[in-house]
C-alpha cells in the first residue's frame, strides 16, 4: 500500500498557507518532504506530524499484537510453584487462539520463596491466563498452600 502524497500547492491550500511558507517549512526541516524531479511531495503522515494530528487512514495490514507480562508472586514454596506452573502451562495450551499460541515460562527462586511467571502472546489469551493466575491467587482453593492439591 502506498501512502497518499500531496504537492506543495495542495498542502498550502489544505493549511491555508502561502506556497512559499510551505517550502520554507520543508527547507527548515519542519515538514518532511520527498523531492521527485523538481517538485516536492508530502505524505499524509508527514502532514499529520506537522499539524499534530493523527493520520486519518490506518495502514491496511496491521500485524498481530503481542503482549509480554511478568508476574511475581512472593511466599511460594517449590511444590506450590510446580503446581501453579503445571496449571498455567495447561491453560496456555487451551487458548482460543491456536494460530497465536501463548508462551509461558516460570522461574522459582527457592532462597527468596519467589516465583516469576513470564507470559508472551496475544492480548486476549494473555488476559485470560492472567485472570486464571488472579483466580488461583485470590481463591481459597489450597493450590498455593503447603500440601494443597487444589481440591
């Protein structure tokens, strides 16, 4: 997709400025422009940057959005960390977005009784997994208590 381009005269008309003023903006670097032959062309996004506005047209092909989240949980022993890691890895495998799988890594620091969970993936699937973490931590299900089995 090519971005719409304007001539100096069109920009002057759009901004209600004199053509010499627009050329001065280009020479001073205030307005980015591409020289094609003997004429300047200004892209829509460069014009928007000059005026402080957002471009009106979004690019047609926006790639997938990826979220990275790090969750730190204090006061977790090794057994509880293992149970939570198993639950999260299972939850990551059952996402509604099979084309964009979640990547989950867990780390347990036995000295500090601390667990870190790193989640990478799409926004919706990551949010679902974070809700699962919240439910486990807020719930009274015994998953994180010593000897708890989640039952």
